[in-house]
C-alpha cells in the first residue's frame, strides 16, 4: 500500500478493487497523468517517446519476422525472401523492420543531440544520461547483429570486418575473435549466436529503458532554459498537455517513416544486401549501415603505427588506435557529466558552448560522409579532422569551458523566461 | 607538423594509386521506367514479353530460384496458361516409394526450373564464370534497372589497344569492361507473340522490366496501400495539430 503513497478513490468499483490490491491505476495517474512537465518543453522533448514507440514497433515486427526466419547459413537468405514473397504482408513486416532500425536511430540521435544541447546530462540527471549511453550501446549491438541475419554479402562481410577488429587487441585478440565466431571463420555458429542475441537484446534494451524512464520520473524532465521548475506555474500536467504534444510529433514522425517504408523502402540500404553471402568473394567496398558511418570513420581515421622513437618497435598499431578510438568515442559520453562542469545547463545561455555543439552536429555528418567513402584522399582527411574535433571537444574544450566561459544571465524561473510562454 | 606532412604524403600515395580503377565502368544512363516513382505500376504487356525473353534466352544459363510458376499469374496469365508453362519443364522429385528419384512435369507450385543442377555445373558449362541467379538482380546491382538495360545494350567492339582476355567480351558498362557473358540479345532474336517489333532495345527493355517485377513482385500492392496509409496519416497529423492547438490555447 505504501509504495505510491495514498491510493486514489476511483468511482469504478472494479478499478477500485484492483487498485487497492495493486495500485497500478494510482501509479499511472501519478506518473503519466498529473506528472508535472516543464511547460516550456519544445518538440525536441518528444523524441524519447518516439524512440520508445520505435522500439515497440521493432519488437513486434521482429517477433513476426522471427516466426518466418531460419537461422542457417544455407537457408537464412531464402527464408527472408520467402517472408517477402509468400508470407501475407511479409514484405510490409520486413520493410518496416528494416527501415524501422534506421528511424529508431534517427529518433535516438535527435534525442541525444537535444540532451547535449540543453545539458540534460548534468546534475541531477547524470545517472539517467549514463543509462541512456548504455541503451545506445545495446542498440548498436542489436542493430549490427540484426543486419547479419539475412546472410547477404553485406551481412557476412560486415560481420567479418567488425568482429575482426577485436584481433587488434594485444595477446588475446586472435583467440577472442575465434571465440566470438564460434569457429575459425564467420560461419553457421556465428549466425546462430547472432540470432539468439538479436532476439534477446531488444528485451534487455526494454529493461534499461524502464530504468531510464524511472530515473527520469525521479528528476523530472529538463527544459530549454535548463532551470528546474520552481512553482506549479512552471509546469503543466503530462496528460493531456504534453502527451498530446508528443502525439503530434509522433504522428508526423511516423508519417515520414511510413512514406519511406511504402515508397522508398530501399533508400537506406545497400545493393549487396540482396546478394547471398559468399565467403570467397569480397564486395568492392564494404560500408556499414548509415547510422554506424560516423564511428566507422573514427575507426579508419588512424593510419599510422606509433613506434618507439628511432626504432621499429610498434607500441600502438594503427588498427588498435582506431578500435580504441571508436569504442572510446561512445564510452566517453558516460563521463560527460564530469567533463562539462559548467553550472549552466542550456546551450541557450552559453555563447561559446552553443557554437561548439552545433559544430559537433556538423562534425557528425562530416564523419558520416567520410565513413561512406573509401579511406583515401580528401574523405580520409575529413575523417581525421572530424575525429580530432570530436575528441578535442569532449576532452579539452568542454573541460576548459566549464570554468572559462562567460555565461549569459539565466532566467530566475521557467515562467520568468521571455521565450517561455509565447503563443505557438 | 612532421606528422601532418607524412599523413598528407600517405594520402598522396594512396590517391596516386587510385588510377588502377581508371577503367571503371561508365555510369548507366538513366532510363524512364513505367514502374518508377510513387505512382508507377508495372506494364503487364512488357512483363509478358520480358518473360518470353527470359524463357527463350536468359533461362539457358540463369536460374530464378526464388520464383514459382504460380507467380506468373501476376503478369496477367490465366491459371491454365501457367499450368501449361510449368508443364514444359521436367522437375526432379522424389524419392518415391521405391526410393528412386524421378522427374515429372512441372506444376504451378514449383520453383522456376534451374538450367544447371548446381553452381559447379554452371561454372563448368560457362568457362568458369557463374551466371548469377536473376530473382533479385535488379535490387542487387547499383543503378538497378538502368544497369541491366545498359549491360544488355552495351556490347561493343573492343577499342584498339584494349587487352581483352580470351573468352571474355567487351562491354562498356561492366566494371573492368570484360564480361564473361557473350552478347545475349541480338536484333530480332525473340519473335514476340503480340507482334511487337523485336529490336534489341525493345527486348532489353522488356526483360529489364520483367526482372524488376521478379525482384519486387509486391510493388503495386505496396504503393497502393502506401497511398491510403499516407492519406490517413496526413489527416491524422491535421487532427492532432488541431487538438494540440485547442488544448494549449488556454495555457499560453
């Protein structure tokens, strides 16, 4: 009884009976009904809910795809094609699932960008942010393994390239790769474990999302001013105000998503995804899905071994540098709350930070372009400069701006902000 | 500074090495296809002619393992016609009650008959090259339909001085320009049952459209449903915006 404080009194006797034994309705009203939201949140705050919806769509279509899928190297490709051709609306399931992954990442990247710009990672939301980084890592693992399942040329070679990265780890690298593959090459055991994990991880994501949302409901949402709500005048109840606003964003997002699903379902994929995996034939150039390209560019930005000066002893081979940088680029986000210690949250009141973050968003696309091109000439140099900026921003600029930046005056409260309550 | 310079040097060496790819294929010119775009649909007459080209020419070497004869009803053939087409092929089946494999005439539910029993046999009969399965060809090639059409019409005399390996053929749209497939289609090769003029371009266009259908047989259903979904979603967007505005009006 004491879990959610006072139970509400419901007029419906059945609801009341249930609520007195399991206060689920009291909880829903507290967390999704009267839950106070800053009244000035903009549409950037809708992307968490959108991402959660995409997760639901992915799990539902994924389960139905799994019902028609055969995890075997000789049968996987044809079983996916059978789903496309002979299962009722199988083509729709597959195109929703395939493009859903992309749109899930679009939603999550916008969600992260919003968190970065408005300082949503700062006190008291550090743990909330860190669980978010865990979700991102899990999503990347899940997407990568899902991409392997059709056992196409892109699948097989993508798996080969990415798993081979671990061979860069000194001493245990080669053994680790054999262990990951379940053999001495990318083969049936690899596909089987990827399938098992691709089925498992979305539910792990769901669990971490639950923790993420739980933590959110303890601190409440950040807002464009970065000033915490002080009085009831600063907030509105989640339902119906913010739930309706989120629905507007969700419906627009789904409209664009479905437009791609129905009219340009192949826009975000590669032609080699429609050729069976042939271990004897390497495609002309191997690129991952677009949402991995920035990190792929970081991986390939390192081209020179670091040696002990005046000798040929290699201290840190280029490949290992790339692998460390790629994983580091995401892991360092965990420490962001302590890298940026400026007390002002919102980029609106930080004149230097604001431009540095915008440059990071541009950098993300520069790296994406670089990752899509063969690693030579101008794209390679763009990738290297992009990687340099990424790390300099997080490891040098943000720590320095923590103390050196001249912040603009922050409004006393959300309602006192002149931009807060203008007509929309 | 030294590091930057050597990095630039590395980049220069790499870009100097790229002319190895200079003989890369020409980009296939863009063609207009009836099935393109949001409202595009398949031209059934072209698909039927394309199927005839596939059946009489391509099928000698290329399999289409993902298609069944019953799928041909989508081209406008009657179930009876499909039965007749399927029955022209001998399909391996079995084992029977005596434990013997046997052959029987094809049925509409059978997959398209493959010209070779396996890839090794296909290579052996084609000078070591493997004719790709064509079920997904137009989705599995850069520039899709334009590429297929261009390959079929892109055979030329090799330019003077071009070093063509024995057994290969010159095609300006193929990567490296040396393709194992001999020129498959010629002027007047297939006599169309509907009397359409059988120029090389016409046959290439027809079979390209047939392959586009084969790789995406549900395209018309997809676009038709998509149109209804879009109309619904746009109306939904409008209603949500109106609801939100009305709701928030008293907040501001």
